[in-house]
C-alpha cells in the first residue's frame, strides 16, 4: 500500500505541539503552591524506588542486578479451539513458559527493568495449530526510569507474541491469530505538586505471523498529553488528549488519523473506594480505496469509568465500564460498549481466588461482515502456594459470542491446571 504520510503527519504533530504549548503555559502559576504529597519525580522518589527494589525477592544477585527466574507448565482442555458455531474442534494443549524478571539500579536515580515470559503451545490432536515459534507473554517489557529534579522519564519497549484468537472481539472460525506487537517510546512526567503534566510518544508495530492476517500488518505513531490538577487532598481533575497516525503495509484496511480529547476526574471517595472517570470526543479520519470497502469515519464520544473497592483486608474488587471506538479487523472501526468486573478473594491462608465477569457489545462500521456483536463470559482462578518456591493453579474460563451474521456465533469452555516453580 502506498503511504501518503505527508497528508497526515504534519496535522498530527501540529495538534500535539499546540496542546503541549497550552499545557506548558499553565505550570508557572502552580509551581509556587505548597506541597501536598510526596513528589512523583526527583531524588526523593528515586530513593523510595531504590528502597522498594531492595525488598523485591530474587533468585540470583549478579553485582547490582537482581534476577528472579520461574518456570510454569500448564495443561489446558479447550472444547472449541477454532471459535466455531459448527464443526467445533476440541484439544488438550501443553503450555510450558519460562519467566525472567530483572532489576538493575544503574545509579541512585536510574533503574533498568526487564520482564520477559517465553513459552510454547503444543496441541495434542491438532499439531498444525502449534505455536509458530516462541510465545512472548503479554506484559513483557524493557523499561528504564530516569529521575531528574521534577521530572521522571521512562524509556520503554513493550512486546508480545501471541496466538490465541479469543482476545479479539471480531474473530470467529479461527484457530491461529498469531501476531507480534511492539510498543517503543518515551514518557515524561513533570510533577509540580498541585499539577502533574505527562507527555508520551510511542511507535507501535504489528506483524502477523500467519498469511491469513497479513493484511493487518501496520505501524502507528502515537502522541499523548495530559494535565492533572489537585483540587483537594482526595480529588483531582484534568485534561487528556491523544493523536495517532496509523498506516498499513497492504492496501486492504484504510490508513487513519485519530484524535481524542476530554476531561477526567480521580477521587478517593472513602478510604476503601476510589473512582476514576473520563469522557470526551474521539474522531478518526480514514483514507479511502482499501479492499475492505468501508468509507466510514469515526465521530463519536468516549467515556470510561473505573471503580476500585477494597471491601476489607481480604477482599477487593474493580468495576470498569465504558464506550469507545477501536480499529477493526474486518472494518474501519468497531464502536464498543463494555462492562468488566474483577474480584480477589484472599480469605484462606496461602490461597488466592480471583473471579472475572465481562460483557461487550460492538458494531462494525461496515466492511466484510458489518457485524453487530455481543460477547460475554467469565473466569475463576484458584491458586495455592504449596511452598515458597512452588505454586499450583486451576482456571476455568467461559466465553460466548452472539452475532447477527450467519455461522459466527460460538461458545468456548477452557479448563487449565498449572504449576510454577520459582528458583
């Protein structure tokens, strides 16, 4: 696909620069205000980080670098690996994974961190579905924190290589949704006591590991800006914005430029209840002419609410709900409504029980199927620490999709047991 970046990139950076200048004119009046909390940046924060690092358990100490290694082996039964309404395929899957966590306090003010999970999936009845190379677990990253006066600078590279198709709302009749995702960039936090300003730039890369989904291969430039102002000791509010230029390798899905801007508020309602809410406007302008045959632009509001509740010392829960627009797999975009609930139940010594419930309602903008989708389900995870080095786990997960298009409904049950050994 020919990439006409000249028509989009200047608009993105002009918008970002304008927002940045507006934010930079705000701090001088705020800087002189009295301190109301410990700074998130500077030497005090770096020292607090150093002390917390010293409390992290480790298996190996190589000079100043602390390593923690663990090995997980899991066995899963999946009654519908191909997310099909008819001709469902079931299988037993073996999943070994090796985990590395490393922290290196390079200096008192600089810290380098590595989190890496490497695994594989063996399908006993359908070996053609085995992993295409190694799996890199979500959450893997290389991160470097730098503290300079009132600034905290984070350089990062976050990466994953996954295959499971159930993570994508729009997919049905698929076994292998292999994709490598990488987000590399920098974020800068400027702490002014009553105000916190944050700027971020990331380069995002998506590479499919299967020919079926190679049309999704793309890159994106992402800019974010936010300004947070403390209103009281328990409540703050601010403005957040983003600009994203997204461009595909092939001429199937359409390149796009998206913008979003809106206010947010964070408040500690009680000692046990915390709320974050945001809302605003989201606009996505798509090119025309792609093979997906979708000429729709995104022009909608977004809204997100996150409620965190600590019921007591043993039980906590979170409730998230929202409306947003996401890039599509079979269309320009999907308008999504969602509700998600998670809870942790630490009610028995050395036993962790967590539960998850979710509901999603999505509408394609057009494209191949122009689906209306409803998907819901839940999961329960049980963990037991046998010894300081050995942990056993059991998980059940249920997912059901309902579509207004033929042969795109599915139900899936998964049961998995695993054991983790920390060296």
